[in-house]
């Protein structure tokens, strides 16, 4: 995604056979177009009090985001009778039921209401009349306190008539619209979502290879499925480049589960053998949207190695009720952000120039974040479960989940440092192959601590790695860590014309970004999303939550706003903005005389272009 003592390590032995009988889980998704899933479980039990848990802490989401409020119609039956259940008054994801003597299994039946319009991950919108993405954690309960590796499930799924589907969960057989899956651990089932749709396409990305890779696409329209051969070839390149980067594959096969819709939550969520990638409907046919989402598939695929195979010990909990410790998300997500962007360039999804332009956008945003004056990067990781859902207003002062983009800067610097200290003999690729490599061939989990991470880096290139990360991650840093850009042969500059990637980001997010001149982030309609502290807009009294109606006496538009900033350059007259805040109209006069300012990277003469070496294709 883009997304905690003695541990029972979830996923450590994902193919461990449970000692007891398997849970039988049957899901009827034939009503998913109406946003309803029907679930029925048969759970082996013993007489007495039985506690059933609904998954709360979802791997990859780094927060207690299990959508328990959308569980309805819950009934529990045993011995031919309906049993009374009671919710735990403290642990609200757990219910208790008294099982009579002689009863060896109970039936658990409920419906899940798929949200129609909501942000979030598995708690967000995931179905339309034409498609659906089902996450198994939505439709199951399990014996509380039992490690997920020690529970086996036999699962079946009924999809809507005529719909096709894709999943990494191994299939036993199909009968009509019903799929019966091979028995698997609860860990594996929850880690294997299913995409389905009336408009569906499956593309073999590695024909003839020992390890298969597939692109499974469900879309709201047949036209949205029309991916060009050039884009297919670049995703095939991604498969090759990931193999070259990591040196092994820790999965049996891999599925990109790509949802194309304007009516589902947009995000990427990692799984060991697949990724749940949800983007706008026209992403494959609109080059601007494609460009803006260029690092999504590489990012989520990278998580198969960095996040699923190697995972911080604090995030490797034994079941879905134990709280997670996100303190090392700057590795889990930050390193993934860096490697995903590098893979986007190496595979050709981005050009080297687009990679640099994207990096400039990240660097500028972080270098103009007043929240750096009080909040270290490490705290954005520890507090991630709060920050993921934080509001847009105040984000520059509050800080957001900055370990993603700042991870790109920090790990770029680590990469250039290894190259410099080893005189070009080693790089971060060397570390990645050592730390994330191994025999491969099947999913497994190897947790690590910060000490183990530093030791692994030191084995590749002797250096004070603890001190390196202590300075950049755990201490207050008023300025963004731009050392990797400089060591790579480039520098951050501001120009009066937006780069291609800057324009792509604005278009995709439907925004107007004038933070580096006036200090405002706005929507296309003029809604003030954020006001940067210390900026001309903040000094002029502007407030987030208001709406800009007019600029210089003319109706607001992005063009009018940019023209006003351009015209005010070097002058003394303020820019006049008329706003509406609730039912109050106000006029603000903002002294902004820098002209337009947009981030970019500029080559430093006389220095080696290490960034060019990092982003060139590596697969043979």
C-alpha cells in the first residue's frame, strides 16, 4: 500500500497444515452488483464459550480498518438451534457464543454491505454494477486468539452469472459460476483477494516462464479494457526488471488485479502473490492518467519482497486482532516507494525524465512542509494509523504519511552512498538481492528488526548506517533530505512552467497546485484544500475550507489563478481573491510576487549522472 514482545508470526509457515478440521467458508457474490455479499461458515468448535473474531488489523493497511460496521444479519446456529451471541464490550470485533454440549461445529451466517461511495481500503467502495473486488477479510470470522497460520479453510465462491474472475488463490475446480478453491491457511486466504467483472481481460505477462505472471483487469466498460501492446510490453518489462532487481521470486505465480472504475476507492494494496490496484476507468486509455499511476504496479509488486517476504517484526502479528507497530514503515513503505519508482523507470513505464520530474515533485513538497519543524519522519510512521485518514486541511503543518515520498529521497541517498563508497562496485541492488533474495519459489515470511536491517546494509557496505538513518528519520529536519539528488548529479530548482509530471498529477487529482508561489492547494472548483503556514496566502489571512470565487475580479479558474500569479511577479500590487466560507463572503489581498514556481531537477555540470545509471534498464 499506498495502505506491532514475543510474536506469533503471521505467515511464517503459510502452508502449515492445521491440526484440527478445516473451516468451511462459502461466499455468494452473485449480488455484488447490488453491493451485497452473502457469507456462510461452518466452524469446528468444542462445547463451552466460543469467541469469534472479525479481522480488525488488515495486513498492508497498517491500521485497525476491518469494515465490521458493514457486517449485518449475523446468525449463529448449532445443534439445530439458533444460538445467542454477544459482542465483547471492549474488543468490538469479537463476539462470544455459548455452544451446547455435544455440538462439534457451528454455522455462522451473515451479509456484508459493500460501501457505495467511500474512501479507504477494504473498508472502501469496491463494487459497481459491472465489477467487484472481494477481500476475504470482509466475509469471514475465525476463532479468536488462534494464529492465522494454524487455521485451514475450504472456500467456495459464487460469482455473478457470466462474469469472469482472477485471483492468486489456487483453484481446485469450477462448476458453472461456482469456484472451489484448494484448502489453504487463513493467512493465505485473507492474502488472496478475488477480482471479477462483466468486462474482464486476462493477459499472460510471462508466457513460457517457470513462474507465471498475469494481468487480470475488470472495468466498468469494454472500451476501458483496450490496453495498447506498448503498455502491455512495459508491464512485461516490469516482470523482467523485478526479477533482475531481486534475484528470486517468493511466490508460485503473481496476479496484478487491476480495477478500472471511477466509482470505487482508488488505491493499491499489496499481497504476497497478487496486488489489488484500483484506478480511474480510463487509466489504460488516457496517457495522462497512465503516467500519473506509473509507479502503482511496480510499488505493489515490490511489496511481495519488501513487506510480505521481509517484514518488520512489529507488523508481523500472529492474527488479525493484535495491534501492529508501524515504526519501521519508513522501510516497509519508504524503501518500496523508492524501488517502485526505480522499477517504473527501468521498465519504461516512465521515462528517465518522468522519474526525475516525479522525484522533484516529492522533494519540493517535503522541502516546503512546515510540519518538519516539529514532527520527525519517524512519528509519521508510528502514527500512520491516524494519519491515513487525516484531513487535507493542515496537512503541510500536520505532516501526512510522509514516509512514502521521503523514503524515496532517503533510500536514493543510501543508494548513491553505497555506489560512491564502493567505487561503483556495489549499489542498493546488491543489498536488495542479499536482504530480499534467497531460494524463492513459494510465499514465506522472514521478519526483521532495525538492528538486523543495519547489519545487512553494513555487510554490503561498511558504514554508520544507524547514524545515517538516525539523522534522517528520527531527528527533526527542517529541510528535506536532498543529498541523494545532489549525489546523483542533479539539484532541485523551480521554474515558471510546470513539468509533464506536475501537470499529470494536477489533472489526475483534479487540483490546482500553487503551493510554491502563493501557498495554496485548491480543487479545480476553487475549494481551498490547504494553506501552507508562512506562505503569502497564510500571511494574507486565507483559510482552508473556504472557496475562492474570483481572482482579480474575474471568476475563478486555474488559468485565472496562474495568470494573476504571473502578472504579479516583481510588482507591488496584491492579488485580490474573493472567497466564500460558509455563508460569509470575504476579500483577501495576497502579496505574492515570485511569479509561478514549479519544481524540477536540473543537471549539475561536472558531476556523474548516477541517477541515470540507477534508472537505466537492468534486465538482460
